[in-house]
């Protein structure tokens, strides 16, 4: 089931376990390609933007919004239990 | 992005230099000088006198000189290892890096709003910072770590989540610096600590690595690799990890949240990389054994809390051979007394090895995990291209069995012959991401040996980061390009569709005899890399495989010398 995500069988097995236990991993966060709002440094609101073009566009048009690059998409929205 | 990468590699290098200084003075228990030969070799580069001096005194002076590299106004010492033609080019272009900190600060200053508005100038400043990383901070980290912990030699180990053990205390060391993990490995082998683990119901203590901390302890101790960057959360999800000990770089912020679903303790150890929800045990180099003892004991005491119903360790754990430092490759090719890259150069000249590609860098969750790395490497070795690798890319190759000599079966006939003769895999694991500096040294050596031109630019060699995601990859890519090796990135690129892309993707050929390219598809990546290699071979006049001709006496008489 997770073959399209990874060629590593151990990773596939653990992704299945994560799904069974309702845990979101980085793959889920990236699959959800929307900008993920997050709060950084006091009141400044930032968005993690996966697409570099979109990142530049947002930086240009949203002067008051702090925009962080794609790596920050790895920030969590983890659910468990 | 260059400054982010250059800063973090260089901060790593500074930390190692500080530890070498303290270790040489005998001020910190746990650390000693393990490779005196390497110390003497590096001392020579820094013009540190070695004759009739105690090893400790040489090490103190070397460490001080390395620390001066961060702030001095003169060119960095390691630059003299580069071919003279490349040094002259840097000089001519005004990009010879000075103190590492100076280059990073200047680059950050130039990008401030209202400062440099000329992208070419910004890139030159950035290039100096990148070169200060590759030939400065990263090289200091690699070389001094070899002095402190030993220069890697080929060894066998295992990779993938199957290295975790059901009946032992599993501690994962994750991040990039070996300063603490080396001591954790040492402490975990002590009998009193093993007894303590047994007292808590475990059969022993199992250390496994993740990311480049893993590569560091693998290269020197054969500590197994639990996995690469993207598997860090999944290691916790096995339910069998008592402690995940992280230092710096590439650590997911989500780890403590995922750990809450299990018994795992996430332990941060560096003030630069704290995570909300994690336990912080500051690594104190003055008493690293105390920090390591505390961490290992905490993991052991956590073992009885493991919920066996939640434990599921995958079976996959594959053998690999790692430890291919520059010195090792030299030795394997030329022997103890005649260590040299000459056999490699000869193999490249006669076409058995078509060229060399460094496949390095990260995983990226936006692409199919490990797929691009493995597909690309298989395509390249089948075309007689020797692959050298570092970082998470190397782990992907390990999981695919490409780091075993038996993987020669995937190689083309020429490369397979070399691998079988020398006894090496077609993909060589050269270490962590700071160890890309080993590739720079190897490329310089290949040039200095002769027969393949007088510069790194023009060698049938290039670099590739197919699944990159970190700023560090950009810094590494830029120092490779500026050193003369063309670089191909996968996934995507932060700069496209502007004058800047013309500069990076085209004009750099004229400036550096190397450039950037971007291609996400692994088969097309292989085509581009082989095209670069073949083009370099053509310019060197070695594209066609020389025909072996048996000379008779008449033909010999006709030879003109």
C-alpha cells in the first residue's frame, strides 16, 4: 500500500503501523500540500509553503507575514492515540 | 541558504577543534588522539612544526590554528590542497575565502534589505561562504574527527530498522556530530552499564544510528544504521526505542509528540537544537562521560516501561561495507607502501571506469523515499561509473545492497572488473555530510596524480543530490561547482526562471568549468551525468577506449620517442 511512497519495505511496514495507530508522519504532512499555518516569534504568523514559486510570491505580497521555506513543512501536526 | 549550510557545518568543525584542544591538553576525560599519523599530516598543511615535539603539543598548536581559521584575514589553510589552477581561478575571481565566520557574516550582511542588489555579486559572496564550508569548516570537522576518533577503514555492519533488538535497550543516536555519540558508544560497552541493563530485564544495550551521527559512528565503530532522515519517526513507531538522543541538524520537531504515543524518551543534547517536549541533557565536553552515563542510564531505566504489545520491529537489516575514507581508497588502490590514486586514474584513462559521481544528500518526503537514489546509482554503475556517497544517500544504497562487493553484479564490465580486483563495492560509503570534504580531497588527489588534466574542472567527475531538502545541500552544491565539479539536483530548485538561473545553469560553465542543473527524474539524471562525464572524457582525449595492440619487433622499431 505504501509502495508509491517508499521503496524500503521496513519503512512501508512502519507507515502501516503508524496508520493503524492513527499517527501522522512527515509523509502525511507533506501529502497535505496546503500551507501549514504556524506561529513563530510572538505574534508573527508564518506559513510553511511547499512550492518555492509560491513561497516567493507569498513573500512578495504578504509583507507582514513571515513565510518560511519548504523545509519547515516537516514541523508537526502529529496526532496519536 | 548557503550561509545556513556553511554555518552549521562550520559550527560543527569549530566544536571538534575545541574538543581537540582540550583533549590535547588532557583536560577532558574520554577523548584521546587516536590517529597520530593523520595529526602529523594535517599539521603539515597548517605549517605546524612536528619534529622532536610531543604529539600533544602538536595537537594543541594545530587546534589553535584551526580555531584561527574562523576569523583570520588570509586564505584558509586547506585551500592549498586544491589544484594550483583552481586556487589561481579563485584568486582571479576574488572568491578565495578568508576566515569562515567572516565569509558567513558578509554573506548575511549582503542579503539584508537595501544591501547588494546585484545577484552576481551576491553569488560571489555566497560562493566564498560555500568554499569556506567545503575547504574550511567541513574539512576541519572531518580531519580533526579522524585525529580524535580514528580515520575510517572498511568494516562490515548492517542497515535498516531491523537492527533494533527486541530484548535489548535500544538507544538511537541521531543528528550529525560524533562528539557525544562516540562517548555514548564507549559507555554502553562498559560492563557495569551492561549489568545495569540486565538488572532492568534487558539482555544488553544496542546502539543504532540515524542520519549523519549514524554515519560517523558507523564509519569508525561499525555501529549499525537504523535508517536515514525520513525514518526517524518510524524508528520510534517500532515501539522498541528506549531513547532517541539527538544532537544537531535534520531533527524533526515532531519526535517528542510521536514519542508520547510510546515509552520513548527524546533527549536533546545541544543548545542549538532544543525541541519543546524533549528532555534536555546538555552535552558538556568537559565531562562527556557524565553526560553519556546519564543518557544511557535513563534509557536503561526506561526499558521496563516498554509496551511489548506495541513493539513491531521490521525484519529488514541488510549487510553493508562502509569506511571508505580518502586514505583508505588510496591504500586499497595502491597498497601500504605505494598508496596512490594512480590505478584509479589509469582505470579512468583506459575506460574501465567511465567516471566518478558523488551521490550525496538528504531524503525528501515530497518524492518516493530512496527510489531516486537507488535508481540513479544502479543506472550509473551499469554504465561503468563509480559512485561515491555520503549522508542519507549512502544509507539508501546500503538498504538496497549496493554497499556490498557483491553489488558488482549490477556494474558494467569495466567497473565490475575493478570492484572484483580491488574487493570494493561499486558504491563507496565515504561518511557523513561534512565528509563531502573527503571527496574534494580525493578529486584534488586524482588531479595531482596526473593524466586527467590539471584541474578538478574538466575531470570526468560530478556530483548529485537527487532527494535534497536541506540548506546544507545548497552550500555543498555551490562549493562543488566552484571547485570545478558540475552538480545536479533532483526534486526542485529555489531559483528558477531568472537571470540567476542563467548564471547558475549556463554561465558558470565559463566561470568555473562546472555548473548546476536540476532534473527530478532519475533516468534523465543518469543521462545528464553521463553526458557531462563523456564530454569531459572527450575534452581530455580519452573518450574512445584505447585498442590493445600487440606490437611486433617491426612496429617497435617504428616507434618514435
